[in-house]
C-alpha cells in the first residue's frame, strides 16, 4: 500500500524522489494539469480551454512539469498556420514513500478546486478514536474501495474519488 | 445525505448559513481550532499548546468563530493568578447545503496540515468514469463507512477520516 497515490485509470508508477519533482508537485494548478493529462496527450490550447486559464499560464506550468520529468512532448499535428505540439504524462501513477506536506497541500488544493465545480459533491470528514486494528482495517477498506471500483465506458461522466485516513497529533486533553 | 459534513463523535447539527459563518470557515486554522474543540471545552493556553501556535493567534481566530456563533464561552476555573476561561463549540456537526468553495478549500487545507503530522497516512485520489448508478452507490458506501465506523475507547489514538466523491468538469476530450 502506498502512502501517497494518485491513480488515473492505469498503473505504471513514477516514484517521486527529486527536489525538482517535489517542487513540481507543490502547486495546486500543476496537479490539475497532471489530472487533465490523465486521459491522454493534449495541446496547450486544449489544456487552457479545459482548465479555463490563459495559454501562458499553462505553458509556464507545463515547463516546470517537463523539467521534472513528469510531462514529455508527444506527437505533433499539422494544422492551418503551423504545427501543434501535444504533451503527455510520462507516468500513469505517482507514488511517494515520503509524504511531503507541500505536495499533500497542493494536491488537496487541486481537489478543492475540482470539488468547487460539482454543485453537490460528497465531502465528509470525521474525527474519531480508533484502535490500531480498526485503523488498519478501515485503511484497507478505503484503499481497496478506490482501487477496485470498476471504470465505466468512455462516454460516462468523469469523477474524482478521494480517501484519506491519518493519525492526529495528540493534543493535551482538556480537563 | 449532506453535501458537506464535518462530524465529531456526536450529531447536533449547525446549518452554515450566514456570511459571518462562511467567513469564519474560510480559514484553515479556524477549522483546526474547531477540530481541537471537538472533544470538549478548552482554554486559549491549552489550544495554543495543542496546535503549536501563539496564544494571540488562537485568541484572534476564536473571536471570529465566537462572533459567527460557532464557539461560545463555557465554564471558568480559578487558578493561581486569576480566572481561566474555557471555550466550547456551539454545535456537534456542521452541515451546509450550499458547498462554498472557500470553505471546502479551507477545510481541505486544515486536513492537509493534520495529514502532515502522520508519517504514513493513507491518501489516495483516483479519477475515473462512472455511470450515475455506480457514482450513487460509491457515494453511499463511502458516506456510510465514515458514519458507521465505531468509535474506540478514549485512551485510543485519534484519527481523521475523509472521503470525497465529485463529478468533474467535462473538458474537451483530447483528439
């Protein structure tokens, strides 16, 4: 089980290791770019339209991701007026043994931005006490639920599903 | 099922409605303060120690929460050097029919800060296509899993569990 996993339909894993990779993952918009490239290669124009952002913004963040080895140039296509460059993700799944707090914050920031588009999302947080056995069981159940859900046909709506379980810092109990 | 739910061991619900309440919920630290008050009343000193922050910071954010009607003064206690004021949450569960994107972002920001303390949390995001029936089923399963997990004894470790499921914006599919 990975401490940190982002999966997009498939399984080839990139281990997040280098400072450039952690830096690349420290910005919510770059997570959204990586999410947008999940289904396949896209041009800067397509990404800008899809994410509702300026092409210059997309180009800047793509460059950071490319330099970190997380995005790479794909095929080109001849169109009226020139050549269009497609970009693709160089991995299918990100894994990191060290959960970096900036990466976590940026990833959850990107999820918050995606959540904002759905008028009726499920978002449920609970704080509770668990025995180590209960925590381990709940962790496996949640992780498997995300892994085992079967992908529907390509004409069906796109969803994001997120699960998290973490041990909280023990604060002095109020007396 | 609520679009937005934060539960802490019990069930009396506060409906998030007023601008002051939304403003109060727009800051990650205020979510952490509300989380910290989940188990019971605490003093500013206790909260500052528990959250690793200055007392002035705690006092400022408590004031915002108190003005929004989400925190209220509880009992006082006589100690050497004066009187200690305890503060408590005025509700057990927050519900909001309108998911406000600032609240969502701040709540997830608070979760990111809590996650950073656990060296080995579960954090798993997946993007996939689902039929409306699959989405509804997964939503119920995740929501029930969080609701139905039984709370362990007060001497067991404290955990946070978060589940989210949302429909993503349909971007033009890459060609």
